[in-house]
């Protein structure tokens, strides 16, 4: 599976319901699993982003669907980054 980093910011709706953020994270984890992915870690952060998720998904189309579905709930806005492991980067570099 491919690896991704999701950078999340709360919306106005999300910050109003901030006391439910842990419950929402658990629901997001279940949604990702139902769509064939796996959340490796969820961290609440200081700085430019409110949360950082690291997860795996079968492909770019699936992660895009996951991000749209998550953002569609109205609590967060997402920025999705494709991440590469050391082994994947070695294979990429062999093509350079």
C-alpha cells in the first residue's frame, strides 16, 4: 500500500465541536479501514496544522476519496501528501 501524510486544519464547525475531536478521529480511522486503508498515527499538533495523520491506502484514487469524504463532514480541511519509504526512494533514484 502507498503511504500518505494528511495535514488537517479545523473548520469553524470543527473548532466549535473540538471536545469531540478524539471521537471524530476514531470515526475517521473506521472510515479509512472500511475504504481499505489503515491509519498508522494521529497526532494533534501546534503550529500551522491542527492534526497530522499518517496512513496507508491502496492507491491515489482511494486516498483522494478518503480525503473528500473526511472534508465533506465539515470539521476539517485536508492537505494530502504522498510519502515514500526509503526502499521506494531507492527504486525511484535508480530511474534517475
